[in-house]
C-alpha cells in the first residue's frame, strides 16, 4: 500500500514548505505579551468597577429599606434583656 504513505509524504512536504516560508517577527513575542497584559489589566479594572458598583448598590438598597420603615413604631434592633449588674467583689476573710 503506497497510497497512504505517498499521501503522508506529500502532506509532510507541503507542510514543510509552508513552515519554511513563515518568518517570525523579532518583536512578536513582546508585542503579544504587551497586548495580553493590557487586556488582563483592563479585565481587572472592569471587575473592580463592577464589584464596587454592586457593593454600592447593595448599600443604597439597604439604606433605602431602613429609611422606609414606619416612623410611628419604634425600631428595636436588639431585644435582649439587660445583662445583670455584677456584684462588687467580696473580700475573703483571713
């Protein structure tokens, strides 16, 4: 069977010719690295802005909800009984 071997050889030769014609620009890696870093920086800045906006929106909604409460009824935040007052320390007789 020489068919697949000859096809494989032809493909290998074609790819070798194609690869021999490719010349990398000497500054290509640095250029791509700068672009990648710029995109990463932009992504981080956008993420920080979105997180800040979500946090500010949640605070605003919370404050608005607290402000909408009825002014006639007292707002009890903690309804625990008052802690007992500690008694003064006892002197131990000697």
